[in-house]
C-alpha cells in the first residue's frame, strides 16, 4: 500500500507533463509522457533510470515555462508569486525513497 502511494507522485508528474505538452500542441512529447507511466509497473533499474531522466527533462521544461510565463506576467504588471509557487512545485526529484529504490532494485 505504501509503495503504491509513493508511485502517485511520479505518475501525477508524468500526467501533468503530458497535459502540458498536449496544451502546447506538442503531441509526440505528450504521448511519450503518457506512455512513460507504464514504466512505473516495471520493477527494474533501467525503468527507474528512464523515468528519472524523463522527469528531470520534464522539470527543465517546467522551469523554462516558468521563466517564460513569469517574464510575460511581469511585462504586463501582473503578480508572479502564485505562478512561481505552482510551477516551481511541479519540478521534484523522485525515486529517492527507500521503498521505491527497493522496488526498482536501485543500489
């Protein structure tokens, strides 16, 4: 049960990333992000490393988006704090918890 609860965050991150790409009309990255959720069911190190790379790249995309949106909002005099908090919270590290490292057989 605890393991399933810990897989929720990477699952949500991948689905949010897929929605982000879909909204930008980037259909191939959207489909790839959604398809990567299937790797959460593969308890192998290569699956975990693949997901980590995808999520790090996703975090970079979120940070790029954050910078672009913040610059646009600042240019028109709108507040940016809420935007920074919401998009900044999406960029997170995963697979560092002992139960997940054990499931994916990471050293």
